[in-house]
């Protein structure tokens, strides 16, 4: 899509934005994870849940997103969205489109959830850098424009504390996008780097749960940015764990 934004894994037509844009799993190790002391359910960012760091999980989250077909993609507010698409293993991924959206989904018991709260990626397939260093700089630039005070997340009404401490950058990762894919008309093999805010949620008990999260990007020419733009997301997942 011409003039689109790729942030937090979402494609949105944004006339003010340049084509360059970014977006936006837990298999416990040998010992049980220690939940964050201040927030139930959250596994600390500096832990290594299911044998991988938060940064490594963010790469897996983006690979999952970039390899999904456009139809029913979680980055779109599409009635054909199906939370099971592309999911496997002990960790499932949650993602959201920009705007305000509510979804009702069913999650199998004993699945951890890795959530991309708000984040960005930069890949060579999108023309966002020919080297890892260039792609990383682009991803960091957009992640730096996430308004940390706008980030919110509640699980069953309990707010997650210190969300600004959950920023992670990924190692460089490879992916193979379908044609068409979420960020372009022609897919193929690519290399990417991601940066942003993520949460790892330990498996929730059987029954009904609600996860709500929101956040926004801010760009201003007056502040030295190449364009003016403000956009964000506000997503509610009503979960049935069974």
C-alpha cells in the first residue's frame, strides 16, 4: 500500500508518513519463571522464559506476523481474524491493529501469551536498510517515538506496572513473506530487526479473562522529526481459556 505505515505490525494508510515505516511464546525453561513482583501473570523482561529472551521472542513474534497471509491478519480489523492462525507450541502470540478494537477469542489452557504492545520493525524486503545496522537504526528510530506514558495494559483489571521497562530489541532475523503480504504486494525472503515494548504473560487459569492494552506514537516536525503524525491502538481481548 502506497504511503503506508508499518508500526506495531499494522499497515495503515497515513498520507503524512513516508513509505519507510515499521510497523507493533514462552516455553518455560527447566525451572519455573518468577512472576514480576508487582504484577500478577507477567514474566520479567530480564528472564529467559521458555529458553529465549524477550528480544528473541520479539523476533519470533514478528516472523509469525510477517509470514501470515493478509486475509484475516491480526494487524487488520478483519472479521475473518482467527487467533489460531500460525500458532503452535507452548506460547501463542497476540497482536492488534491501530484504532480501537475488541476481540473475543478462545485460547487452549496452558498456553503462555507473548504480546507486542507497541513496536516497530525494519526489513530489507521493505527497502528499510541494506545492512543490519541500518535496519536496527530505523527500528530504533520509530520505537523511540512510542510515547511511554501512553502505554497501558491490564489483565483482569489489574494494571501491569512499569511498562516503560519492557522495551526490547530483537536480534536480526529472517522471514519468508507470502505474496501478497501484510507490508507489500510481493513477498519473498527478508531480513529484519525489531524494537519496542512486549509482555510475556504466564498461562492463565481456565475460564474468562480480559487483556486490554493501548499506546501511541508521536512525531512532530517542530521536534525535529521528518513528519507530523500521532496514531495508536486500543485493543481488548476477551479470552476464554479452556
